[in-house]
């Protein structure tokens, strides 16, 4: 055949690709390819080792007898396909958990055949989702889950609680509420913080909880040294688990708050001057550690302390994980059964808690099982408030000052006047030195007080800001209920 009558290679590739794949774009403009009838989507520009679209296109062309094509022809074909896909309808891609039609929820099992779990109001089923309904995004962090067992009669929950060293029933029901929350794509859940003495199995318990959602390849990891690497790891998976934390610097604390409740990261696209890459993320987070020191108030509202105790009988790692792998299908099946039951339960939404969605989930769990998860959650938050106060001398001094006022009495002063009054109260007659980090100006004091406002309110001290015609003021009011007695700020 004369050269001028040959079909160009880029046209052969383009025709083959459009016949065997569906192309679409996401809201941020990334173009994805989805094999016809298969729910897994891959970005066409990906060069990753988990199976890029370029690789599956080359393999398909070769196996169907169309030949092997050079990189230039593939690039030209993909450039045209990407340009055509930008005019298509927008569809989101999901990692591990996705919303479906008619109030259903999908859980990706990470299988090559695309089989997933559809959780609906009447139960759950193992199906291959319609690509128009759900598009799964796979990464190296997407592990494979076993097919969940049916008709478990709750045996999986009992097996999980037996394997984990939870200290009491309150901790157990909070762990169950968190696992159910992880199966909801639109419900932000607080980050469980597994604490306990050395040897309590915090890392092992954390792995067990994570692997129910992420499969046996899921694991804990050290906290990245910078926020960019942390966000990259968070965006590539569903549950992010950080192990053996000993302290929480302000930057890491702020990043954790964003991970729990959701945020967006924007950075310059590589090899461009003006383009940017947007990363939206809201993911379940899990932490382990003996003690992280001072906890900032905004993070405390997003934590879920789960206390573990040292086991009386030790087992080898090999024995423990063999048993866990054997019962994982039953655990997952029982969790799915419980999730269906809890979602069908009717309960009022608590309006006084920061994480109202999770509080509502706890109330639904109580209505379905009678476990008392909501009271356990309130008690856990109360303990965290104590931790915040014990680690903040300014908060202790404010509460000591409030204890000397009558219930309902409103005290107004400028921020500078408040700082002067509290400084005098702290230093006392012996003029002891001020601690490191004590506010030095009225503005710094006002900013610190804004962070402490929810914690102080939980202890019966209401703080508000306002202004008169001449100046701004801070108003503190002690509620009718007396605030708990606070330790002397010296200690």
C-alpha cells in the first residue's frame, strides 16, 4: 500500500480508544479514561505504576493485533482525546467510598473485576457499579478487601472487639461509630486518637481498624515532615493513619483540622507559569500515641480519644494477623449490617456539638443498639477540654478570674485591660515570672481567647466581643452553673 494511503497511527489509536473506552473530565479539568462497562477510571496523563491509561491502551492495541506504536503517535492521539473530552459532561471520581443513586453508598473492594458493595436503605449487595453512577480512582494506597460475609449475626463485631484491647464499653461503641462514619462519603468524622500505656497494642489496634476499610495492605505511617507530603498522602487514600505521635506542632495540628472537616490545596502545576493543580480532600484520620502534649482547642473538638489497656495474655504477631485475616470478611459483613441498621434509625440531631454529623450518627447508633455512644462522645470531649485547660495557663487564669464573679455577671473591658488584670492575677503578690508564650499585647490576648472560646464555654465562661462608639471590648460572663474548680496556674 502506498505511503499516502496508509491510515496514520494516531488515527488508529484514536479510533481504538474511542471504541473501547469512555472519556470524561472532572470539575478540576482532569481527563479520565474508563474501559467500557468497568467502574475504574484512570487519568490519561498518569505515568504511575498502578496501571496508567497509556499502558492499558498499548496492551489493548497489541493484543487486538493492531500493532505496537511509538511514543509520538500515542502522545498525539492522547492530546486529541484529551481535547475532545474537555467538552464532555463533568463527573467526579472517588476513592474507596462514593455516593450512589437513591440514597445508596458504594464501597470499593479494590478488586480487578470492579466488584463493589452497594449499601442501600434495605441492606447491602455485592455488585459491579454502573460507570455512569460511580467512577473509582485507584492508587497505590488502594488495597483489596475480601468479599464481605452475609448473615453474620453480629459475630464480626464481637470478633473485632475481642482482638482489640479497648479499655471499656464506651471506647468500643465510639470505635464502632467511627467505622460506620468511614463508610459515609459526606459525613466528616472526628479523628480517633488511640492512647494507653506502653504495650497496650495501640499500633496493632490502629492497623486493625484501618484494615477493615483499606484491606490487609493498609498500614500506619509516620507523620510527614511537611504539609505538602501529608496532603499528597491524604489525597491518594481514604483513611490516613499516623503512628506514634509524641507532639503536635501548630502546622500539623492545623493540617489535621483541615483533613477532618475538609479543605482545598492549590499549587502551581509543573512545567507551567500560570496553571494550578487543585486538591480537595476530606478524609477519615486516625492517630496513635501515648501522649502528644498540649492539644490546641480547635483540634480537640475534632478528636475522638479511644483508650486501650495492656492485654493480660500476649500473642505472636503471626498468630494474631492470621486470625484477623480469617475473620476480616465476617467483620466487614457485620459492620455493613450494622451500618444499614444505624442509618435506618431515627434520632434527633444534637445541636450543641461541633461535629454535629458524627454526634447524630452516635445518636442513631444508640437508637439502634442502646449502646450509649452519644454520652460516651460527650464524656470524651469533656476529657479533651480538661486536657486543653491543663496545658494552657491562660485558660486556667481566665477560669480562676471567672470563679470570683457572681453567676450571670457581665464584665466588660478592653483586651489590654483584660490582659493587665489576668497578668496581675497570675503573677500574684510574689510577682512570679510570666510563662513562655504568655500574651504580650491586647491583640495577641484577644486572638488566644478566640481559640479558647469553645473550651471556656464548656466550663461555664462565655466570651463575646463587641464595641462601643469609642473602643472595642471583650465581655466575659459566668453562667449560672459554677465552673469546676481549677488548679492554681503556677502548677
